[in-house]
């Protein structure tokens, strides 16, 4: 059976890899299934192929090509980092989906819908406009002027009274933090607490669930307003991190106190 391996011209490979190294100091190259890091070689006009798992040891590209045969070679492209806008939209849709399924925080759901429709870029513009300082105007006039600017960006960011809707502008002009609720370091005990949370929400029964991890943990559900809260407070202290429970497993960061 004939081998499909072949010798690629060293200079052809070098030209291609040098072009890739104009963008970064190190690249990953797939030499026929053997993926190795390649970088510029200091002191000579060649490239250096690092041995697998090594930071300094390896071969100059010319030597590596001469000693090895491979059926193909290709530069391994790094995975594209998600843009801030893409991350933001993913998180916002996550919040929306959880609220739609749980039925909690319906006023919050309306704000999330508006924020998604307006978009992160316009929310950032509105946030900048809200904090503009007009030296020639008093505080009330300054707020009115900034509300006009925000309305020109998107009228959905203005409340019925004509003021800026800070609930949306302040909280959704940046990436949101969502975390899974946790009540105990022991997984069995934690699962029991999580089951209690699920039972309260399922039966729409007012109640509390507490625990302790690195913080004192408190969950509260109020069926009269159909809202739930999850708090992580410093041990034996009333201050900490405060979240809005989105469902029976995850919560949205609200504020530090």
C-alpha cells in the first residue's frame, strides 16, 4: 500500500507560516496530524518548531521539514472570541428564557424585552447621555436635557413621566452576571435545599431556604408579588451580594451592599 505522505518544499511552508506570524508571536500548526507550536527563531532567518509539551526545545523549521514527512499541513486557527455584544445578547436571552418559564418577575421580563430590542450599543449611548453634565443648566434642566438626548436614541428608554428609564439604562448597558444558587458544600445537602426552593415555587408558597457556603445563604419567595430573592451575605453580617432569583436554580446579580 502506497503511503500518501509527501515532502512539502520548506520555503513554501516558511512563506505561509511567516505570514501568519505577522499577526501573533506563536501559531499552532497541524503537520499531518501532529499539532505543534511554531514561532520566529531569534538570531537566524528561520522559524522554530517547538517539541510537544516543551517551551524551548525543538527544531528549526528547515530541519523539521527535512526529517519528517506529512500528508498535509495547516495552521490551526484560534477559536474566535465572542464579541461583547454576542455575550450580552446570549445572557439577556438566558434571563428572558428563565423568566418566561418560571413566571417570576414579570415587570423585569418587560424591561429585559425592551433592552434586547434596543440593543447594547444604544444602551451604552443612553448611559453616557444620562451622565452628561451641563454646566449652564441646573440639575432639573440637566436631567430634562439628557432625557431628550436619550429619547432621540430610543424612545422606549423614556418612562411615561418623561424621565429616563434608569431601570433599563443602568442595569442592562453592561454584561449581566447570572449564577447557579448554592446552599451547602455537601452536594447531598445542597440538593435537598434546591428541592425545597423548587417546591416553594411550584406550589407558590411563601417561604425561606437558608444555608451556608462561603457566605450565609438566604432564599425567599413571596407569592403575593410572585418574586424571589437570593442573597449571599458575609457570615454573621447583614451585608453581601444580592440577587433576583430567575427560577428554581439560577439568580441574576442585582447589587452589593
